[in-house]
C-alpha cells in the first residue's frame, strides 16, 4: 500500500539537509536519527542490502549526536536488527494488519 502523504528524503537530500545551513537555523529541532523502510519485497537479500546501506549512512553522520536508527517492520525486523537497527516497528504483529 502506497501512502501518498508519506515520503522521505533520498540520501543526497538527507546529506544536504544535515550539512547545509538550514539545520543550524533550526534552533528548536534536535535530529536524533533516521527512519527507513526497505522495499516491499520477499527478497531478503535486497532488504538486507538496503538496511546495510542506511546503517552506513547513519554511521557517517553519527558524530552529529544521532542515537536512533529505526528500520524494520513486522515482516523484516530480524534482518533490521542484524543490520544495526536500534528501533523496530512491529505494530502489525501486536495489533494485526490494517484494513
């Protein structure tokens, strides 16, 4: 399911935001980390590669005080944990699927 009202940044946009002048102007904003989702696929190798890429990006900017890497959902949380996730989202396992 694609939700048109939800979107994120690609790696170039995120890097520009983190290192650009706008971030310094946001005095009341404290960036704590990143959240990412893997492709909606059964291909665990692709999911692992995507999580690994996000973890490398996170490690690059961790010196900025980041402490949260949220990746992994009910269907792929074990892969996410193995790749370094510090937070997982498993609402479907607890509450069931959305209708």
